[in-house]
C-alpha cells in the first residue's frame, strides 16, 4: 500500500521536488558566498561570517515552508480531483490510508532535506574558519528537515479535512488575531490580569518561542557560530 | 525662606560687583570689609537650610511610619529594609544571591556604609531611614521589583546592586589596577557570554589564546610584559592593524597625522600604521573590561574565602600581582584554568535542537492525528 502511495505522490510532485532539491542544495552555497575573511585581510570577527549569511536567513524557513506546503497539497490533489474514488475502492480504513499517504510525503521530504544537508556541508567546507568559530551544517539540515515536516503535516491535516473545517480553523485564528487585542483591552477594565498582560502576545510567544509548533522556524538558523 | 535669602544675597553681591566696577579707586581692605558683611546673611541661610532639611526628614519619617510597616533584615553583612510582608522574600533572595555570587567576600567595609531597600515597584510604600554608618549617613540602594518579573530577573537586579555597593572596597587599589579596568568582577558576565566576545574579537592574540596559548591570553588581557609597538604586534597581525586604522579613519583623514594616515592606508605602510596606533590615545587591548572581569571573578573563585580581602589589600601591586595575591596561584596557572573553564562553557548554538526537534515531532503527530480525524469521505 505504501509503495503505490509513494509512487502516486512522486508522480504528482516530481517536477517541483527536482527544483526543490536544487534550491535546497544551492541555498547554503549562495548564502555563504563571500562570507568570512576578504582576500588579504585577517578578519576573524563573527560578524564577518554572519553579515553576508544573515541576509539569506529568511529564505531558509521560507524554502522549508514552501516545500512542506507543496508536498501536502500534492498529496491530496489527486484524491480531490477524482472525488476520492480510488481511496474508497481500496480495502483499507480511512486512518490507514491517511497514515500511508502521510508517510509517503515524509519520505519525499527527505530528498530536499538531503540536498540541503549536502549543500550546507559543501558550503561549510569551503569556508576557512578561525579558532573559536564552528560550522553547523548537520544541525542546520536537521532544523530544515523538521521545518519541512511541520509545515507539511499542518497543511496535510488542513487539506485532508473538508473545506468547511479548514475555513472554520482559519476563521477562528484570524478572529483571535484581529479581535483578541480588542477583547483584551476591554477585559483589562474589569480584570487586573488582562490589564497587565496581552493574551494575544502570550499565545504568539508560546507558539513561536516556548513550546508551540512554530519554534522550529524562529530558532537559530546559523551555519557558522561560536 | 532659604531661597529668598539666597536671592537677596545674590542680588546684593551683584549690586556690589557693579558698584566695584565703577569705583576703580576702591581699596582691597574696603572690599574685604564689604564681603565680610555678607557672612551673617550666608550663615542665616545655612541655618535655614539645615532646619528645612530636618523638617523634611521628620515629615518623611512620620509619614513613612503611618503608611508603611517596615522591618530590617540582615543577611550576613547586608542590611535590607523591607515592608513586613516581604521580609521572607527579601531574606531568601538576598541570601541566595549572596551565597552564589559573593562567596569570596568575607568582609566588606563598604557594606557598613550602605543600606538596601527592597519592595515591589507596583505597590511601593515610603521607606525612610536615618541610619548612620562608621563615616556618617549611609547610602541607600533601592531594589524595586515588578511582581510579574521572574525570580532570575530579580536576583540579577539584586546582584547588580550588591556588586555596585561592595565594589567600593576596591576604590583604594593602585593606579595600575584601576587603569587596567577590570569592570566589576562581582557582577561579571557569564562565561558563555564571555566566550562569544572572545571568539568574536578580531585579534591574532585572541585566536592564539583560544587555541591554548596562555601567554597570548595574558597579552590579550593586557597583562603581558611587552609595551609600545611590540605590544601592538603581539595583539594584532599587520592586516588587523591596517584594518583598525581603516575603520577609525574611514571618513576623515584631516589633522596633523593626515600624511601618516595616508601612508598607512594607501601605501599599506605598516610602520606608519603602527606609529598611528602607538600615538593613539585609546586602549587597544583586545579583551576589554567585560572579559577581564571574568578573569578577576575566576581569581576570586579560585582564591575562595578571603580572596576579596586579599584583592582589597593589593593596593600597590600590578594587576598580575593583585590577581596572584587574591587567588594564591601563579598568574599563568590562573589564566590557564580560566581558559579551561571558558572553553568548557562555550555556548552551544544548537544546544536545544534535540528536545525542540522532539517537540516538533509531537506537533507533527498531533497534526497527523487531526488529518485522520477529519474526512471528506461522506455521503452528501
């Protein structure tokens, strides 16, 4: 069951995946271009290694999100187009079918992750690092893979459900963002807690920094550090 | 009243000054006589001021006693005045900070001269004290904290205030030590943070230090024996020296050194660059006070109990001697152990990658579970 799923998904996403592998390989190389000591100058400052690289930093999570989203949408594209006839004709339960489909996508996500890992290692090997600085190509590649995995599973879950469910979830999130601050200010007149704290901000901090799902995007994406 | 008297005195003196300018024939004795006539006025003003200050103290004392019930807590030598309901918190926090960061301070004369107040900033009450120390009125260091702040933040604030007070003990140290400027070793930054600074320092001495060269560490700290050009050559490679000048004089090459600067930057004449650096009136030592403070803090830690008193006693010593005296180990050995600890504390950029990846995995499983729950496999 897993192999046909993998094959189907591969057929849907192969063109994009080929481009994604090339982009993932090239991105660390492009980002590290010109990083470090200019010719003839012994600059060991970490800033010299970060300056060029940091301009490219937003592209790392962005590429991971793009890959994850595209894999998730291509996973269900075929089912939606043919009204799930193929899936319903199979002698498997819904959850078995979903698990197999998800695993197939995760397997395909490994391709750009491996491309990124190779690119990061080649980039790290091409920079002569002074004493005290280190390259982290493997750690960066792990972060990249998990960023793909998270965006893939999120979009996969959204695409698996009905449009109505997806609209509901998106609507609740948007309402929370837009009306949360107004409600917080209003409650602040009556409750001391809301006067002191901004609940929307707390939720966002939790989502991006503490234990929420998006920490993988906001954490360190450094190839070179101390 | 005092202000009126002072204004009167000022007006009178101005009047006399104008009068004096017109009377060139006036003798010195006449002038002294006129100035002496102002003295009773000044004495009256001083007496008024003292009476006013005493009245303000009295009002503050009576107001504070009506509004706030405070108590004095002692943690070792540290005296803290705090509202009665915060006595336990004050005692615990100060004791913990003292135990963790001031273990080397066996006795601090400076602490006899200070008092600390401790209270919530969002429910502040007036705290009044007229306590005196061995040399008169004590200095009051307020510690106010927001009840929403974490314990770590409050402890950091207490540490900083205590360190500031205790560091007054070192004000009598010799010029060499003060010129070396090791910051405040009792409030030194963490070794993780110091490692980052050391690794980011653009200096060949710093790179050699990180690879284990103790002499290079001493040199980068400003504890080396070389002076002048030799010292700058130890610290920076020719290209780094050129870069230092290039950064400093990037926009302007004016002044009496303009020819030397041009020779250094345009012709890359290292002799000229060195000449500018030697003449420059600035500290070029690669490691600044923030890193040096960690070395002094390490010396105090190695020296253990009594090390603070020994450091305080090292008034006529050079910085190296003072460190040896405080730690009771040779300077090379001290720097070697500092470097060992520094490298041990190298910050790991991806330290939390594994647990965070596990967390991401859990979220991925959660979304997978959601994907299995919701379905379009419905009729209608």
